[in-house]
C-alpha cells in the first residue's frame, strides 16, 4: 500500500477514524519538527564534537517533549472529551 492509500485507510476506517482537523494538526507538527531539526543541525553542528552531539540530542528531546505536549493540548482544546 502506498502513502496515499495508507492515509486514505487511516482517515476512512470504520473503527479507527481520525478526524481530518486532527490529522492536519499532526501534519503541521511533523512539518514544524522537520524544520526545527534542520535549524538545530545548522546552529549546533552536532558532527563537530561529542559535546555538541549531546547538546543536539538534549535539545531534540526537549523539543519533542514540548511539541507533543502542545499538540495534545491543542487537540484536547479543539475536541474536548465527552
């Protein structure tokens, strides 16, 4: 199954349906993470030393924690539990 077929399957299954706004929010956060990762690699340059690599890994973990927290808060704000 190709990527478009997979996305269609995820959005249109009978039992595991993801609302389109949630799917779009997740795509937005994926794009934001990709650009932030490129920015971190450009600024920190983790290939130059072991200390810079650890700084890059630490900042990456912090970014993932903050991004997941924000995504969950936004989704719960838009779609409150019943």
